[in-house]
C-alpha cells in the first residue's frame, strides 16, 4: 500500500510537476526567441525606412548627393545604393537577425 506523506510531496508528485514544467518550457522558449528576433527585425525595418526618408529629403532639398554609402546604426550596417538605371530609386540593404538579406526601396521625382 502507498503510505500517505504528511510532511511534503511524494516523489511521484514532484516528477509529474517537473515534467509539466519541462514540457511548458520546451514549447514556450523557442516561441519567445522567435518573437524577440522578429521584434528586432521590425526595428531594423523602421531604421531602414528612416534612412530612405532622410536620403530622399536631402535630395529633395538639394543638400544631398546621390552616392552609394554604408551607414551603421544600432550595430547594423545598412548599405544605401542609388540605382544606375533609374536615377530616382534608392535602396537600403541589410541582414536581419536570422542572417537573411533584406531590402527596402524608395523613389524620388527628381
């Protein structure tokens, strides 16, 4: 017969609770890491959009020169490239947290 433990938990109860916690953590930790990476990627996209906006406003105000350059912000290198075929197109390229190449482009009417 099983003896009732009056002063604490039995070994079976501890093992069951430990396995439940382990199952929860093994399913939630990868999701948490993915969400954290995607939040960082959204920050990178917003920074790229800001760089495009700044470059296009400099060209519009005639204070900027259409040249390719590399800008580093928040530890990420962004490459600004003006299109050789279409002089009104500027693109920003960078790598996201998952090492995937990303690109955003903007256009000016000048």
